[in-house]
C-alpha cells in the first residue's frame, strides 16, 4: 500500500515538471531562435511508477524569417553568435535581433556586445562570414562560434542579414505532450486517492 503512494507521488512530480517544460516551450513559440526543452522518463526499478530522468535543451534550429530589418541576423548552419556580457564573460546565442547602442556597438536585447564600434550612423551591411561594413567601410566582425566558444570553420555557416531564426518549438507536438502529461497526472492522482481510501479502510478494520 505504501509502495502505491511512493510510485504515484514520484509520477506526479515527474509529470508536473515535464508539464512545466512543455508550457515553457509553448510560451516561447514566437521567441526568435528559441531552443525547446525535452523531457525523458524511466521506470522505477522494482518499484513501479516513473521518474523524470532529465529536461534537456534541444539543439535543433528554426527556419529563417525575413524581417527586412538591417539589424536582424540569423545563422544559416550551426554555430552561435559570441556575446560579451556586462561582467566581461562570454555567452552564446542564436538569437539575432540586435541593435546599436549610443557608442556604436552592436548589442543584444540585454546589452551584451556582439561587435564593438561598428556603426557611426551609416547603413550596416554584413557578409556571409560575419564581416561588418558601414557605408562600405570595414568596421569589424560578428564572431560565430561553437558551443565551447571555438570559431566555426569557414564555409560551415553563413550570416543572413534582415532575417531572424524562428523558434524550433513544434506547437502540435507540445499540445499533444501537454495532454499526455495532464492525463497521466490525473490518473496518478486517482491512484493516490484509491490507495488512501484503502489504507483508511484497513486502519478502520484494525481499530
């Protein structure tokens, strides 16, 4: 009887966390370059029930959406934009909706620097390999790196200007997963309630 409580409570925790990940994916369906989360489960050995093994970030890529904005960029191929954060550390993102700050740096929405001193008010143009030109004059380069910060090999990617990468969230899959997790959660609530009632009956009989 106690085992039923343990198995169902483990399943409730697993499906609750998985449902949170699915809700996060759905909420970010329109976030540029968002990489969705996936949940994996396993059976509890000799105990019944399930547990959540992990929630990992998928490494898939979305399709490019033309925007016509000269400060929107997407990566065709693998790799990430290298960003220098405010504390001096490096981070990596595929989200390319950048802007130019007051001193001419190309920056992210959070103010991280993608390339320094690239704009003096002229029109920016970017080559496939990330070189930046302002009114025809070379001003710097957007660095495209792998997940460890190493430069991506030439020819393995291209930077596209005037486009953003779409979220890789598959909304149909996420809705189905959400329904599965919800139904599984409900069934384990019923299991817990049934076990509780049976345990109460046994205690009454022994009283």
